[in-house]
């Protein structure tokens, strides 16, 4: 088997977001059956979008395009946070799991914000 060295795999934010995918899938599997295809499906789609858009953004050559895909990741991250709060409010997620997910989202949020700041400064310096 050939092993490829894709650059996005080296990003901590990508690795953490992949771990978050596993955590969300594990949690959704504990939801009541009626929610697995409602709220659970929404959460799965949102969480998968985060590392997917990080990876796709690294394939773009312009900082503007890269920034765009980070924005999509960020939007999916905030969507997931909202859905996690709702799942917690409905009693589908316990306090410990909620805190773990919130901490992971907070960490990914900070990393995405830092990456966006770097790209934004590149965009601004290109327009001078």
C-alpha cells in the first residue's frame, strides 16, 4: 500500500477535528432511536464537515480560497456546538460528555481563528 504525505494530515486542527468526529459518532449512537436520524444525523454531518473543509482548503492555492474553506469549517463547528447544547438540554448527553465536547470545540475554534488570522494578514498584504 502506498502511503501519501498530504499536508493537511500534519495540522493539529485537522487531527483534533478527526478525533471530534469519533467522539460525536460515539455519542450519537447512545441517543434514543427517534433522534439518531434527526438531531444525530445533523450532528454527524456538521462534525464531518469540519475536517473535510480543512483538508479541502489546503488544496487551494490562494489565501482567499483557503480562508473560505476555514470559514465553512468554523460555521460547521458553531453548528455542532449549538446541536450539542440542544442534545444536552434534551438529556441525550451527560455533563461530562458535554464538557469534553465543548472543550474540544473550543480548542478547534482557537486553532481555526489563528489560521484565519494568518490568512487574513496575507490577504491584506497582497492588496497593498
